[in-house]
C-alpha cells in the first residue's frame, strides 16, 4: 500500500475499551482526545499504519446495543390489540432517544472516513451490535470499506495482531441474535400481557410490596429457569421420609481405625435387616477376602469457561452469577483477564501458555509456584486437558496482566482475579496422586469394605486451594486375616429429600438443557428474583414464591409444559444453526413463533387453570378490571370509535355479555347484547357483509324461557349491524342491568346494536359525547346532572295505582282495543322512549300496543308511538330522556306518530278504517262521530 493516508473510523463497544485500544495502538504517543456529541463517548485521534497503509485513526465507542427492537406504535399499548396478534405484528429496529447523540457522532465521523473498523466484543451479541453500527454509518457514507477486528484480551500482542489481520464481519452471528431478539420479544410480550391482564386485578398479590405496577412477566428462558426451581421444590414437598436400617462395622488397631460400609447399603425391611444382623452377631469373626492397592490421580479442573466461572464463584465465595459477570467484565476492561464470555474450555496450540505463567512469577502468594511450573527439573508442568467445548471465538478465561491488587479493587475483584489466576496455574499442572487401598471383609456371608488413602503428590492442590483431597489412614490388612470387629451395630436411618437448587446447580441445569447462553444465563436468574418469582437464601439456594409456584402450577395443569426446557432448547439449537449458516433467520422465526402461537392459543382457552392455581395462593378481588373487564376476551373486531384497540367479547360485573373496547376506560365503546344469552363464543368465521372487517361471528346460546318460541336457542350472529335476529332479540329481551358509565374519554353509543340497525331511525351517540356535569338540564336549566336524573322529575314508584288498574290485585284492567284481552304492563327500551311504561296486548299474534302509562296519568287519550319491548327498570335514563321522540313528557299529541307492534317495529299494513290515517286506529279517530 503506502502513499496517501486514509481516515479510519474505529468503533468499540464501550468507552473504556476504546480508550484502552487507542492507548495500545498509539503507545500513548501523539494521542489526541476530543468530545463527541455524547459526553460519555469521546473520540481519540492518532496515526497508525495497517499493513503499510498510513492511517489517521479516529476511535470512538457505543454503549452496548445502539438499537432496540419493538413493535410499531399501534401495538405497543397493552390494550391496543389481541395479545395473539403480537406473533405477527410488525416490528422494527430503531435508535432510542438516549442514544441519538451517539448516532449523530457516528454519522458525522463516518462522512469523512474511508474505512470503518469494528472493535465490538467478539461474540454473537457483539457481532449484532457491529451490524447496528454498520447500518448507521453506511447510511451516512455508503462508500465505506468495512472491516472487523477480532481479539480476546486488551493486551498489546492481541490488539496489534487483530488490527493487522482484519476480517469480514459475520452476518450469521448477527442474524442469530436478531432471531433471538424477535422470538423473545414476541413470545414475552404476548404471554406477559395475557397473564398480567388476566390476574393482576383478579387477586391480591401480596408478593409485590414496592408499589410498582404489577407485571407478571413471561420469558421463554426465564420461565423454564423458574421451572427448574419449582420442580425441585415440588420434589422436596412430595418427599415422604422412609425409615431404613443398615449395619455398621468398625475395627480399631494400633495402626488406626477402619470404618467398613455394608455392601447392601441399607434395607427398608426391618425384619430382614434384623435377621441378617443377628446372623452377623452369632458369627462375628471378620475374614479379609480382598486387598486392592492402587494409585489414583485427582485431576485439575479444565480451563475456565463462563459457566464454570459463575458456578465456582458461587460455591467458593457465595457470589451471585450477576455480580460475577459484572466484576469479570470490569477486570476484562482493565486488561487483567481475557474476555469473560466464552464457552471454550480448551486452549489452542497457538496460545503461549508459558508466557502467561511468566507474568505471574512476581506475585507474593503464587509467584513461587509459577516459578516451579517453569522449572523443567520440578516436573510440575502438564499441558491442560480440554473439556471438549470450543466456540471458535475466544479462548478460555485466563489472566492477561499481572497484578498484586489494584487500589480501586473491591474484595470481589481480588477474589475473582485470584480465582482466574489460580485456576489457570492449576490447569497447566500435574494431577495430584494418591495411593488408595480397598479392603473387603466377610462376616457370616455379608460383605463389607473400607478404603484408605495416602496422598503421594499434591501437585496442583498446592495452588488450587479450593479443592480438598485428604488422606485417611486405615490399618494394614492381609488376605485371609481374621479379626473381631470393634463395633457391629444395626442403626436406623431415614431417606432425605433432595436439597434446594443452589445457584451453581441451577446454572448446571440451564447449561445442560440449553436454556440461555453463557452470556445471558445470569440475567435470567436475576429476572426471577426481580419479578418475585423466587427467593435466594444466604446459602445461595432458591425457593419459589407463591407467585412463581402458582404460575408454574397453572401452566402445568393445562397439560402444556411451557415451564419445561424442551421448547426453548429447540429454539437455542436452531439459533446456533443460524450462527453456523445451516438455517436461515426467517426459517427459525417462522417455526418457533408458529409453535409458540399454538401453545398460547391453547393456554388462553384453558386460562381457568391459571386462575384456579392462583386462587390456591392468593385472595380473589371482586373488582371491575378482572379477567373480562380488562379485555382478555377474544377479539371480535377493531374498535371503530378509537380505531386503536380491539373490541372483545366479555362480561360485565353482573354476568351479562357485551362487546367492549380493550382501551376501557379511555375508550368506552360498547355493544350491549341480549340479556337472555347463556353462552357466547367467538368463532374464526368472519362476516361477509360488515365493513371494515374482519368482524368475527359469535356463536350464541339463549335461555329458552327468555326468548319468544319462534326463535332458536342457538344462533350464529354478528354484532356489526347486519344481524336482524340479534337486533330483534336485543329489543325484545333487553340487555340486563348495566353499570353507569364513568371515567374519562369519549363514550360510544351504548344502544344495543342500534348504531348499525337499519330499522332504527334515531341516534343517541351525540348524547353520549356530552359530559352530564357540563350540560344544562332541560327541566330545571341547571348544571351538575343530566335531564334523566333531574331531581324535579324523580320517578314515582314502579307500581303506582294507575287509572284503570285493579286496586285489589294490582292487575291491569286496560283491555286491548283490538282483541279485548287484558294488557300487560311493560317498559320501553327504544332510543326515543327508553324507560317509559306502556300497556301491550300479550296475546300471541296480536301483540298490539294500547297506550302509554303517563297518558293515563295525565288523563289524555294518548296515541301509539314508536317503542321497543320491555327491559329492566335499571336501564331507564341511560340514553336520553323518556319520550324524546314522538310524545313529550307532558303527554301532548304528535302528528308524526306511527303504530308499532310489541317488538317495536312499525306496522305498515294497519290503519284507521274510518278515515284511513295510519297514525291511529278507529277507536281513537277524531273523525268518528260521538267521540
């Protein structure tokens, strides 16, 4: 190369890494520093040569992920859609507001550069961040040459080697992370919304005491992790101690004591144990049948991977996995250890192990041991054994810089650095060697054995203080030798339950079942504690909380093992295949999400199991806002009022079916359904007539005794407005009791299905957009109440003694003017006359409207006016005043009235036979003589 210098933009994952790499490459010569747009991400400038090409290096950084993945705005609100829609809702990556300054810095610097070198962490996550940086920089400068630096430690030899051997970024790695992010987002959001809205307002969840909004989160890795904890807890709870008996034998001599173990172990049958024991007592002479001496090595540990680091820190120091990774990351950024996120547990032949040991020779505690390792005459060195794992990205964790302890280190930093150094020195050491002697004896045909050990060479045990391997001396025995045991006893015992899972045990289970990665397992464990699904005691052991156990129990009762590791393990293997180029991201997304969507839909159908499990542990709340009120019902259509949320089938607090908006109470759109419905299920069939669609049909089942005989109890109906039968049944049967509308936001028409009923000629929607506290009452001209609730118009008792009413038995004496049959008293439910009482003929086939009750009270000859059939008195006054159309409240006549049947439908083929006017019958005709 040579010639003219090029400008190179270098981007690291963290500011500290950018500073360290810039210092190494510049050797702190001519290093200039300036501020970027973000005050945390400074820019380092220096000159450098890459393979003979002069470069002006600009070195800056990001702060982890530059972008976030989320749903489009339309789906981000919890009540904006059916949770099942989140499996296919649009998602996008974007730069969040708090990282816009970093984005602007990258764009500005990229415009004046020819190269972009990516110094992100060399794992899948780092590769994904690298492509986020690429997207931002190439949008500003499409002509950039893009290179990737691969390194495992912030030390001179690694960094200089990386910059001189640049490679291409790995798109497969980035795709694997994209797949995981999208899968986790969709599954997590879907199940979290479902179970949170289902249960948080249905139960008093006393586990949550910090006042935050309760979120019952579900994560595809988090939940199987919880499953491990709960499963072990159940095993402990299910354990019933069982008594057993065992024979113990010991022999003491001048050379020591030997404790012999019974070959049978123990017996649960007491009688058998006593018989065998008595045989031994009767013939107690022990005969040595076998003496087996052998050398036994104790091997040092394999090179250190991330999981082993977390497990050992938990066992040795009681340090949580989260804290372990935080400290390890800080040690790495300081250049003291290699990259701490690795699955690799064997060193490659290219690694200079001796050079790593040489750096530790000056340490006051292990320096002498390091010198012994490097001395060929000591014979202590042994090339490390491999553990069989290699992620092809990073070597095992090892020390990269000598330190006798830094001033800014905490005790955790010192302990973890010491563990990494001692572990490395141990794994390049010879195993410890012991001489073990196993002695077998026979007493009355029963076999017993004892083992003694003498440590011959400690080797790695001298440096690895965390391992213990003690000797145990026993007397010398010869085959055929006989002796009388010092003690020979029959002792009782009981079986013990398994212990609670420790953090180290939990990490092992997660690793074995492929739940999470080495870089994320500690996050999943922390999430359990943050969500109060489990607690951890001083011994680092986990116990599920009532909340955690209830959730697992609910899903377990459904029969779907969502808390088991199987589903997630398959996903993890698929994502690994993406990182290896064996599967595409789209293929894995499609398979995984389709599988989990099926599980979700089944779980929602069986949600009663979750509620039953929660009820075992928590007190129920009788509040609006539980299952149905919070919109966890099945979607029927898009809300036409707010146009943001879905309308779902649910029940009100009185158990009556309705279709309401998920955004309640912000949006109060509702379709009231007939009160005679006993069952209602949303189907997958959409109405062919109603738009905008889809409007899903509902399978109704009505109570036989509450609907006219001519109607079928089973009806597949539509609430979109095209269903005449549903409209008729709503008017005939009413909608049951309703709660008064309260709360913020616009209120949709609450007429049954009148907003789309072609027979309805009146609309009351405008009335519902008026705040009754602001409107002027039409009766007293004051504010503070609606006209329906005016104190001056307070309704009298439901059963006053109306003119024409039988005073003795309360029955009506008003006769039908058409057939002469006594009429029944009913209450209107139409928009115009809601709450207004009237007399109507009950004869099948007649159903003739006679007159309004208030006409009788006012002494007028009132005519027939539009109305609908009866509805409970609790509905009165909900949608405007009585008699708002046709006749006023004072009972004055109106010239535009029409006859209606008992269903509230106009009667077009009946008219006055005297004058022909369809507005009245002959019995009230003003032209009839003598009236």
